[in-house]
C-alpha cells in the first residue's frame, strides 16, 4: 500500500520539526510527503525548505491565504491519485507505528469502489508533551457508544489527523466546501459513513497537542466533565446565546441537500430524522442526543 502524507501549515514553526521527524520515522514510511503552506510569516517555510533540500518532502507556498480547509484540499489534490492519504496537522506527533497499524486495518475493510477510511484514538498532550488524557475519545466521552452515522450527527468522533483514507475518498475530498463548518473532518466522516465505510482503530497513535494557537481544539478547554458540560449547555440555551447543535445542523443539511439523491432510503431517512430536530426546543434536541447514544451504547 502506497501512502501519501499531506500536511497543511501556517505559522507552525514551534512544533513542526517534531512532527516532521515523527512522520519520517514511521515503521511504514510514506511514499510521498507533501506540504502546503498558507503564507506563513514565521520560520515555517525555512524548516520545510531544509527538509525539501534533503529530499524528504516537497512543499508549495500558496500565492494567497486559502484557509484551513482549502489548504488541505490543495495538499490532497497534489498527492498521487492511486495513493492512500494520511492527513497531518503541523503541531502533533505520530507514534512510530501509526501508518503501519492504520494501513493494516485499511487492508481489511478497503473497497476501491466506495469511500473508506480508518481513524484512530489520540493521546491528548499539552505544549510540554505532558499527557493530559491517554485517550482523546475518553476526553470527549466518545468511548462508550458505537460510532456510526446516527451518532456522528450529534458529535464528531473523527479527527483528520488520525485518519487514513482510500483513493476513492481522496477523490471526494475535493467536494468539501471551503467554508464548511466543523472543518473537513466531519464532511469526510459523513461521506464515508453515508456511501462507504469508516472503521475505528481504538489505539492512541497520535499525540494530539492542545495549546494556545491550534485551530482544532481550544488551548484553554478544561478536561471534559459531564456535570459541568451539562450545566454550561443548559445555561447557554436558557440565555439564548447559542443554538444547540447549530453547526451540526448546518453541515448535515448542506451535505444532505447536495447528495440526498444518491443516498439509500435508510441513509436518507437517518438524515431526515436528525434534521427534523433543528427547530425543536433545546430539551428535545438534548433528549434525542441522549437517546441516540443510549441506543448504541456498548
């Protein structure tokens, strides 16, 4: 299996070399390593140039800023069409067997006719490499229920940086809107679970860094506490400052409007059931969320 690692960078000099080295040290080396830089103003490009001179990666610098999703789309498009794709953030660190174990599971589920993906657990660390939680799924409360399309609607459990996708899902990556909410991770997962396969590998194979500048998780978020989270959600809802699950509804409806004609009847109904909740009161949405997780509880 040939794998292309694609990375999107922007002002990532602080942790970039550590991540590059972890990719180069993989027990299953990537066939190619591609980086798209989104007009960094720090030392990121100098670091990329150093590794490019050693023929360890190739990179391009955008003429103008594209934003996170469009930058990833460009990087993915530059990869060999026949290759599998592993997405990489600029500030994480991969365990040495991340690609090897992901590829082994992909070989078991892969079907070249449909979009397939494998995604893993992560280790949550801080800027000093101190472990905050040995399981990001545990941190997010996503370890006790099945990962499927219905549970995805309510809570994304796929991280792009922990994913390996097949060439068919790579082809569909170009369909992701540049301004999609919740980034490209959810759209990828919706595609795989609606039209193909997504398989979870419950091993933490990425050190996922929480710090003040990353875009995927807030640097000041406290570890998940179900009582604090529930109280905060209720308080926010009562004050009317936020529509509960608003980003999830917007993203899911956008996906449904674009692809509903291609869905099976069962998949289409699953989308309709979730979208029917959009105008319901907070308590109805919350109960639907809890009932869905209960339905698929291990």
